[in-house]
C-alpha cells in the first residue's frame, strides 16, 4: 500500500516531555513521554495518560543539540498495554525550530 503522507517521517524512539493543556492553555497534566515518530506535520507519542481527541499538548524534544518546543492537538489515539499511542498534528512550532526539525529529519533518513 502506498504511503499517502504529505511529509516523510522518521521512526526513532527518544524521550520527550509533555504538558497537556486545557482551553485556557493551563497545564492539567505533565510528565515524560516516548516519541515514536516525527515528521514536519506531526508526532506520535507514547503517553501514560489518555488525552481526549482535540486536546492541546506542548512537547519538548531534544533534537541534535537543541531542545525545542512544539504544540499540537490530538488527532487519534490507541490504547496499548498501560500506555496510549497518541498522534498529534503540529499546530505551532517556535520560530527557527521548523528548520531544526527539517535538518534532523533529513539527517535521520540517510
């Protein structure tokens, strides 16, 4: 089956921190997550808690030599064993960080 993704993704696991936000952008839950894959448009996380579809989440990732923060909202989730696999569509990336993500993805594809 042909992959219909707009952007290539890198399947590589590493630790990330997360903050689940309410509608007023106040933190309602936070902790550590495992990043399962990353693209220019989205990220898949393994979380110990179940967020609702549409929930906003801030994720901090260590890429190359920088820690970057991205925001996304939950577009899908699947329950695993004691964890949830959560797909985020990225909605906000801090200025300059999009280029860092792009460089990271191109390096990891090789």
